[in-house]
C-alpha cells in the first residue's frame, strides 16, 4: 500500500537526525515532485510492476547486529564499512588526511561540508529526472562523501563495504558522492551486500565527478540479496581530459535495474565502462549503459558480457550518443550474452545516436547458447558437467576480466563469479 508522507514527517526526521534545515527542505520539495513524475523507461526492461518504489516510512534505524557479526564487520579489511544507516568504521591514513583527502558519512557531510554537497549533490543527474531519483532524494538515509583535492594522487585504493540491513522491512536508500578535483587520481572499490532475509527495496545512486585532468578507477562488486528489488544508478561527469574506468560486477540475486551513464562533457574526456553480469534462478537483471559524447575528441567505450542460468533473464542496453559539436569523438560498444538454459531469456540491444560528422562509432552484440562441443570435450576429459560449464563461462567472461585495470579487482570479481555460479548450479 502506498505510503503518504506529510511535511511534518520530514521535519520530524530531520530533527531526529540533527539534519540541516536546507536539506530537509530539499527532501520535502523532492517528495512533492515525485508524484508528478513517471518511472524511467529502459528498452526491453519491464520492471514497472516490481516493488521498486520507496513507499515505506522515512525512519531512522540504529543497527541491531549480533555481537559476532558486529565484530566481523569491524575486522573487515576495508577503509569504510557501513551497515544500513550505521557507520561501523572509516579509517583514513593520516598522510591522506594531511593532504586534505576527505571521507565521511552522509550526515557528517551535510553538517560539516555544505559547500561541497550543494555544489555537487545530484548534479551528475537532474535531481528531478524521474520518480525514482526524486524518491531517492526524499528518502535518503545513508551514504558517503569522498573528496580528493587538486593534484593529490592516492597510491592505494580505497575500499568500501555497504551492507543493506534486511533484518527488518525497510528501504535501503544510499548515496555516494565522489569528487576527484583537478589532476587528482583515485582507485575506489565498492562492495554492496545484503544481511538478512526480509523482502526489501534498495535505491542506490553514485555520482562521480572527474574534474579536469583527473583519473578515477571505480570498481564495484554487487551481490544484493534474493529478496531485494533494486535500482542502481551510477553516473559519471567528466571535464576536460578527465578519465573514468568503470568496472562493474553485477552478481545480485534479486531483480535489479542498473542505470549506468557517463557524460563526457570536456574535450578529450574518456570513459571506459566494463560490466560483467550473471543471472540465476528466476531473477531479472536489466542493465542500461549509456555514454554521451559532448566534448570534442572524447572517447566512450562500453564492454558488457553476461551469463544466464536456469529461468533467469538478462537485458543489456548499450547506448552511445555523440552530440552535435563533438568533433573527433569515438563511441564503441560490445554487448554479449551467453545462455546456459533453454528456459533463460537474454537481450543485447546496441543503440548508436550520431548527431555530427567526423566521428568514429561502432557496435557489436550477440546472444547465444553454450557450445555443446566445448562441454562434450571438457566432460570427455573427466570433468563433471557443472565444472565444465564453469570453465566455459570463465572463458566467455575472460575478455572483460582481463580488461579490468586493477588485478585486485580482477581477483575479487573472479571469486564472486565462482561463488555465484556454484550457488546457481546448486539450485538446478
């Protein structure tokens, strides 16, 4: 049943959280607009009847973790760990703090870093773009602010774990704002997980701002739970000669809409988006990846490989759009889907929109079944069918894995792929 919130409910939440009045007012305005906006539309992704809207009350929840789980999270080898709305730890080396690197939770960002939040928050996407983004702004309860000052280079990657609290029926509404200032560089690895078994909704938005000459290596390994319905929106905003390498591992178990966009606003800007996805059971993962070339001589490449098992479905949309005036731009994409079941459904939809001359653009797409001869050959060498399938899948995903710029990310994603495949094969 749809939840109705009044202005007084937002004011009460803001007061409880000691939230600045200006941000509470943003929440109220967004909620009022949300009812008048439509859900976003993605080619061949039919999700409108999912429980994907944020209709539960806006409430503050402290973590209620068992002692052993709390201890486990504290010992997690990561710089940042958040469980639900609670920050378990943020550990930033003193050297980076001295250089002005900033990492803080969302409530601290609102109270202590208003200038950064007001300048960048929801600017990588129009904050009233659609109903889901407006609901996100209105119901946001957790998140992270990362700021890398001008000319600062992080030699070691930052690693974050964000764990959805599904021990109770509540929405997981999370925002990451990552700002790489002029000529800075950062590698960032994000892990999304679920703890608990309640049916929940997740709405996660990541905004990455790469200012002139900066470089951002963004990697994510997502495995939200089977009973989680999620909207994952990751946006890149690139200035002159900036570069973002996206490495996205979609290993989720529930129904997911992935909305991944990079806006190449500056001349010479460059975005590489690499996506690996595995769907199992009866889940649907719909992934819409877009790169828009605004700047002259900008480069936008998309590489997506996905595997489907059992009765699941996977949709890849790849959109390359070269705007008028983007002379010398390059837009390339490849989307391939491998099906290991006659009951699986897959789509790979390449879309190129070219509004100027003197540009380079191309696409490749395929949807096919596993090569039975490959399986037969491997099984004739004594391997079981399950092991043979996993080897074929690894070979299929190999071109994307080897293209990932960070070996630690490659290893992490390889482990998650193996775990997801084994779990999927158990449920046959």
